[in-house]
C-alpha cells in the first residue's frame, strides 16, 4: 500500500461464509469512482479474501460496504 490514507471496507462472501470481513483499502484520491472501485478496492478485497479463505473460488462478494461518514466522496478518507 502507498502512503495515502486508508479506509476500512467490509465485505461478505457467501461462498465461504465470511461476514463483514474488514479490509484496509487505499482511500480514493484522484481516481474516478469506477476506476477506484474496479481496480483498487476490488484488488484489496480479492487479496484479503484469498488470505482468509484460499480454497474459496467465489468470483463476486455478496456485499461490500464502503464507509462514507465524514468523507466528501465515495471511497474518500474521513475529513479531519
């Protein structure tokens, strides 16, 4: 991960019964929301999911929860 702030995203996988697994994701800075969601957040979730459940082959997560409290954009860090 880079030196930029991170946010805590929660995801659920029905394939291996993970519920609201917490993963640190680099906060969205200059990326548009689609790029951040599809590349940065998705990769962080995929890496974390593999570490937790290496034998689960689910290609999609049942839910992903991105915190927005205190942020000025989706995926952005909470403002101080």
